[in-house]
C-alpha cells in the first residue's frame, strides 16, 4: 500500500509482558516518528528517527520503552514489563525528508491494551 | 515548553452552521501551526497549515490564520456538512524536525 502501515492494529497483553509494535513507513521516507495517544488526549511525541538513528528520543517516558530502525525503513517500538498505564494508541508517522515543508503522514495506529 | 490549548468539545452543530474551534499556543521559537483531522475509523490527516505570522491555511472550506499577536490559530468553516464530523487537533512544531505538539482534540458532530 501507499500509506504508513502499523501492525498489529490491536494488541492485548498482560501486565509485565513484553510487546513489539511495528511501523512500515511510506517507501523512501527518511524521517519516522512515534507518538502515543491516550484516551481523550492528543498524540504525544515519543521518538524521531532520521534514517537509522534516533535524532530525538526525549519523549520516551522511561527506560522500558525503546525503538529501533536498523535499516532506515521499518521501525519497531518495544515496551518491556508493560504496565496498565501503557494502554494507549501508538501512532507512527513518516515524512519524505527533514525539510521544513514536507508533510507527515500518519498510520492508523496500534491500540495497546494492558490487562 | 511548547504547547497548544484548544477549545474543549464536544461540539454539535446542524448542517450549514458556522464552525469555529479556538486554538492558542505557547512556543519558545517561531512555530509552524497545523490543524489535523481524524475522521471516524481513519488515521490523522493534515487539514491545513501555516508556517509564519499572518499566513492563512485553507483546505476543504476550512481556514485558519496564524495570529502572532494573539498567539492563536483558530479554525473556521462557514457551512459545515455531515461529512465534517470528526475530531480536530491543533498542533505546532518548532524548527525543522516536525516534532508535533498537539492539543487535546475537539470532537465535532454535524447533524443533518
């Protein structure tokens, strides 16, 4: 497809388990972002990749959260020892490059529920 | 830090009514301002943007003007349709990294 793809669309996990969320950006997009959207709130920035490297990870809430983008395309957000407070929709977005006027395109998100 | 405050919803309107959603911002630099829309069952989409003071963004009949003096970027549409029912988010970014700070969102429902 032509858009940003996120898998799975829904994930239910038990408290304390490890989860991985995947993002396939639009082909050729070098910039990739993860956001977290809690119920009734706007998305909150987590991490930004330019190519393979994390250019800004200031939004990751703690060291249980980690993200990688080893080949500069697909990215995986990893959450260790999940807590009920991690329940949210995790959004991924990609941009063609880091230029000021390039638009970000969002995926439909992964809804994570920690029980 | 950089932040956006937008008017709380939900907002319910009749078709052809005038819609305004207020948005004000606080930013350390010179932000770019955005309105994003999330239609039911769909992902976030850019509705319009403005990158400098006095710029007007427009799309699909919606407009917003970047007002530096009032630090505002209010969204307006003169005649809404049922298909405009969605959640609307005001957002800003400072610098070239496009790291977006979003408001809490305003749910708009348009009744026929």
